[in-house]
C-alpha cells in the first residue's frame, strides 16, 4: 500500500511546540489549501477551501516553530494518519491529519514576513470556505517556555 500526501497551503495559525516525555519535539499547525473551478451549468466561479492539521516531529518541528508563522506558505510532504480518541462525553472521535516527513518553506524571508504581517493584521479573523472573513475571539494560549534554537543561516531552507 502507498500512503503519501503532498500539500501546498498557508498556515492558519502559529505552530504550537511541545515535547514528548522522551524529549522529542512535536509541532502542530494547520494549513489551508484551496481549489477553484467554473461550474459548467451556471458558468459561475467556485472555490473550495480545505483545512488540514499537520504534525511535525524532532528537528523539523523545532525549525517549523522557530521560523513559520500564521500566513506563511509551505509545502508539506508526509502521510495521512487517522487520530482516534474518546471525548469528555465518552463519544469515540476521529479525524485525519498529516504526519509531516518534510516541510518546505515556499517564500523568501521578505515574502514570509509580508504575508505573516498581513495575516497578523487580521489576527481575529479566520478564513472560511465562502472566501469571507468572520470575527472570532482568540483562544487563550498557555505560556510555555520554548528554548531558542541556534541555527546558522546556511541551515535555513529558504
């Protein structure tokens, strides 16, 4: 069997970094991808937006956390994984996520800064499939001490 996913999209939120008890870094983030087409019957342009959760591990997770922000464009290559859990009400839940093998930055530093700034200016907005913005209250984040990573400019993949 073959399980391979390649996606290009923009981050819908800043990456969240945590560490497993083993010390392995885990970064979670979401990306939005879209496709456009013209309805043959009505000649109307349509767009479909998909929101995908991504998990990255180890050194890749630390680099994602340090350099990527909401709005940055990335290429994610990995595999589709089914996460299963039981919620507070005892209901079995599941969702598909992508476990990233590689995350490639798709913008130069200047482009990434510009796109992050434009998305941060609308930080209380989320992108919906109808291409409209709707107001949401931001969720409070837990303060977590994340170590600074010393990376040479030659290691940065953009």
